[in-house]
């Protein structure tokens, strides 16, 4: 699962603002990558049925135990509901003991700029793209 291209799920209004989110999810060791990938597949199934999600993409370097997500949401409420329920909540409980320091960056994104570009998201964070 090195990369999952952008998948649009919601209708975008080019004139409104959305919540964009970049996440960095490092594991302590690459031995845990298969478990992360298994949980990621379940989370993708949840994402495809999540109200308020505009779209998402993922990147991974499993041999380096590094994973990234890029998503756009209607608002913080929709994101919070997703985080606290279903496969995502299960994955957080299961993977937390194996996770390094996770990082998150949020910003407002105009609908006309959806989907966001990976490099733009990484530039906001001053980290290098995988």
C-alpha cells in the first residue's frame, strides 16, 4: 500500500471553505506495518461511508514504518465523528502502543483547491514528501 490516489466522495462547492488535514503516522518498527495496513483497509471502508468527508488520499513507506493521510472535510464535527467511531476508533486503540510521535496539521482550504496537492500540504508542515 505505498500510495492511494485521491478519492472524491463528497460534492465540492468551489466558493466555500473546507477543513484540510494532513496526518503523519509513524510506527516504532516496520514489523508493525502489516497490522497498520490491515487497519487502514478497514478504515478506508469506513471512510467511503462517512458523512462530511469530501475526499482523501494516503501514502506509505512501510519499510520505513511511515504513513500519511491527506483528507478534506465539511467541518471539524464530521472529522471528530469519524475519528471517534468505527474502524478508526478500533485502530487507534490497537495501534497506539506501536506508534511514534504522530503529527497533524489542519488548514482552511477553498473548494476550488480540492483536491489538495501533497507537496502543498507538506510545505505547510516543512517536512519532505515521501
